[in-house]
C-alpha cells in the first residue's frame, strides 16, 4: 500500500480519481472526453457553475465575495493582487513567514511600497509573528496562512488588523473552519488540497476593486473575470472538473467542519508521536505547528538516510523535506487518511526502538 505524503501535487480521494478517469473517456455519457468538450458549451458550463457555487456554499461566502477559477497558480497571484489593489505611491503590509511569503513580497514591491508588518526571519521561520505592526494607511495586509516548507500555520488569524486582509491559502484551503467573509482576497493553488495542478481559486471582495489608477492588462483584471464568470478565456477545463469532484467529496463527507476535525486528529497523532520520541526533532514552535505540513529532522543526522530508505520500503512516499531545508516533511491534506498517519507513526516508534 502507498501512503502519499507529497506536499503538492498531492493525495486526492480515490473516488475523485475514478470519476475523473472515467470522464476522460466518456464525460456524462456524451461519448466525448472532458478533455475535448468546448468550454462555452452546455456540457461544461454546469461544471463551472457548480464548482463556483460549491465554493460559496462550503465557505459560506456572502454576496460581496466572488469566486473565480484562474490560470497561473498562486505564483501569478503574487503580482495580480497588488496590480489590482495597490497604487504606486501607496503602502501594503506583508508578513514575512517563509519562502512563499517572501515571493509574494518580492512581487508586491514592483507595484508600490511594502512594509513588513511582522517577521520571523530571525528564527529561520520556525514560528509565526506574535505581534504585528500594520500602518493605518496600508491598502491591505497579506499573510501566507500556511507555509509548506517551514511547516508553520496561522492559528490565530489577524482579522482585526484595521485594513483588508489578503491571504495565500494554497496549502490549507478548505481544511479548517474560518470566517472567510472577513478576508478581502483569498487565493489558493488547487494542487495541494483541492484538486489537480493547473487552476487557481481566487475569492475576492468586489468592493475592493476599481480604485487603482494604473492600467491593468485585460486578462489580469479581476473585474473582467468576474464579469465573465471565470470564462474570460478558455479555463483549464479538466483541472476545474477535478476541483468540482473534490468539492463534491468534501460536501459528501460533511463539509469543512468535518475536514477540520479530521485534520486536527491527524496532526495530534503525528505531533504527539514526534514529541514522545527523542530520536526525532521538530524545529517549529509548538503553538505554530502546521496541521497540513509537519517538518522534522533526526537527533542523529547520520540516521536520516536509513529512515528514508525504510519509509520508501514501507510505501511512504513524499516525506523528503524541501531541498532548501532538508530533513523530512509529512503533508496531511484533506484526502490523507488517519490510517496513513498511523502507519507512519508506527514506523517511527519501531525505528526509535531499534536505535534507542
């Protein structure tokens, strides 16, 4: 049996794979593949409509918030957010919490002034800033809710920062209950927790748009995508369909509250094991540990290769840490079962006994 701990593209429900595979050969008994149907036809339009509606339902979004499915992944949003919100002479606040936050900061500086409202660079991003300093003149505050490489997560969202809140939720979207209406913009690449690579979910409060003075290229203006209901250009049809299947699965399982409960149980099982075994070390501050991406090393680095080999032998895939930090990383997205986490923690106990 394979236990898929990949950080993204990552594990998806078995039934989603089966339904998507069937649709590649025959979509809804039409005799046509999902890969070859026109995006503006009566065959695909219901797919886009249902996917957008399910996001609004699952996240309980109000009428001010529009749901878009766009190309380019979260990386495109690093520049599309400030392009749509920030004038050249204005200020935006960003939190500096790791690799992905830093990438967003770099792009925002192309469009205006950036202040760092809080940083954990000095602790090598092993924690989340405890206190933020956000200028009252800032157009928005940007946070990366979950850092997949550093293994940290915002458990206390700074809703009351005094300015609109923008969030990159690529690696914890739909994984926990939040007040999503308190965000100005949410964006998330689908491939970590919501679907296949190739599409990006963007949720935008339309009241924030239309105030920048510079021209925005047609394809990068959120207002144009809203006006065309995510059909401004040819959408990534198959990726949107896989997202729809995943959204249906989440709803059938009981919605985000059930995902939240399951993910907390998986994280508790893993971290309690990590803390109980001195052979393993977790660098992240306990209060800021991610429920999605757990990172760890070994007390004796010489044992890491042996443990990695054992994991591969036992079907544990994707646990190698990011190349920039090394060690190990266990990604526990919605579709990963607690049985897979238990298989890994059992292996950790066994390995620790052998080397105790």
